[in-house]
C-alpha cells in the first residue's frame, strides 16, 4: 500500500529569495528536529544556469513504542534519529527549483519520498510550491498495520511541513527587511 500526500503553497517572495532560503533553511526556530546538515556536493552545469546540490540531513524524532517494538529497537538504544538524502536543482533560466528527499534508514519499514517544485510566476509575482510525498510501508504484511504506520508518518509529516513553511516565511521576512535597510 502507498499513501500519497500532496501540498500546494505560495510564497509572495522573489524566486531568488525563496531558493536561497530553501538551501539555507536550517536552523531556524521552527525546525528544531534537524540535528545536522552536510553538503556532500554542489556544482554548476557547464553554462552556469543550473545549480546541483546533494545534502545529507540528520533529524531527530520520537517513535511510538509500538513502532520501536516492530523494528526491533526495544531493549537497545532508542531509534530517535533518521538520515535523509536531499538532491536539488535550481534552474536560473526557468526560475524553477526541484528537490527530491528520501529517508536512508528504516526503509524496510517505511520509505518516505518527497518531491517538491518551486516555480516563479512572473505574472502573479509569487513562487508556487507543489509537493508530493509518498509513504510506503513494505515489510509489514498486515494491511491495517501498514495503513496505521503510513497514516502516522503522513500526520507527522504534515505537522513538519507547516512548521517548515512558517520558518521559511520568517527567514524570508528577515532577508527582505535587511535588504530594505541597505537601500
């Protein structure tokens, strides 16, 4: 079974501001669950119009006890960290940014893949955000349990997205305020 979550949003900020914040959104007061982020690779294409980035992200979070039991984490160290890989491409010609994020661990139990597109709309002067996330629980055969795990992950993800968007908006407001002070 696969559970899909889609989300649309708008940032009333210039594309360059939004993409800059996406690439630098950690740390901020609304995403305290991120422990570390390391840029593994960052390079431009030959004509300098596309920026490619790969980052490794470590986040913390509590699992319910019943999930810890399922994945064999009882009696040992608590499973409270997860590793993610993020690939992104910023295209300065089309003013589009695409990100692809997936978890690297616990994939036997739950694979979460997020694809997000940030697209500048010159007519409306907004950056549109379209996000699609798939939650796939594959190791567990009981359908009701799979559904429960996927729904739990989706619920936690939705909370996280709301906090992340608020944090990004806060950072963009700070950037714009600094830019106004410099003028």
